[in-house]
C-alpha cells in the first residue's frame, strides 16, 4: 500500500495514447493494492468539466489564447481544490491525464509566445507541480491521424492541424529537458503492452523511494 500521496501526470500530443496509458497504470496500481484515483484535465471536477466543453468543442478560433489560459487555470484551480489536493492529503496516488504542462504548450505556444503568462498564473493560482510526469512521445502525423480517427466532438485542437502537433511535440520534449527531475519520456509508437510495462516501471520506481 502507498504510504504517502503521489501525483503522476501524463502528457503528450493528441493521439499519443497517453489517456489509454493513464488508465492502464491506474488499473495496474489498484490491482496491486494501491489506493489510486484516475482523473483528467481539463475536467476532473463538476465545475471543471463544464469548462472542458467550452474549450475543447467548437470552432478553432472560438477563444483567444489569452482567454483559454484563464479558462484552463480556472478549471485547474477547481480540480486542484476539490479532487487532487484532498486525495494527496489522504495518501492516495493521483493519476492525471494532462496538467499544467499541457497549458504551457497548447496555450503558451499555439498562437504566440505566452509561456510567461501561463507560468505567472500557475505560480499565483496553482502552485503545484506533479511528482512524476510521463511524456508519451509520438510522431505528430501518426498521433494526429489517431486523434482524428476517433471522430469525437472534442476535436478543436486537432483541427489546428499537423503544424501545431509538430510544435507541441518539440515543446513537450523541451519541457522534459527543462524539468528532468520529474519527466520520463516513453516511446509511444510501440505496442500498447510494451509501453504500459515501461510506464509501470517508472511508477514502481517512484513508489519504492
């Protein structure tokens, strides 16, 4: 059983398989007897889920990047207060599909250099980084094809096209170099079971500390 709270996030471009890997890790940890929860961003709490529909659906130009930063920060604050912090305080493992690193990339880079604004708001309103971030790395064209094949309603960022995915991949890899103590980069182009085994190894190593 886990003795202390552990905050694990998954990041990656759209279609990288990070959501599947987050789910598989949660299932594996629960099966091993750990008290773990699986959540996501944007979303994870009732208020944040309402904001999710605002930012992930509709026309790609529905919101300016600055407005998106405020919306994502508001959703993250509610999620943090109502779900993440209470679970960590109770000694649970929190597995989150996306967190602040996605905002640093999608809003910080997608339509201008707004990373500084993202970081300022994060420091002011969130003030927490994950203990471990697992970056599922994927060729942008393969990831975009996967994402669009889902044919869901939450395709606003996929509709920005391959150029955005290229920049996002490069940006995520830059973040991994910026925060080497918490980032672990895993090749997501392999079969699902092999990727899942590498993900579990990262989590188990952290739990053994």
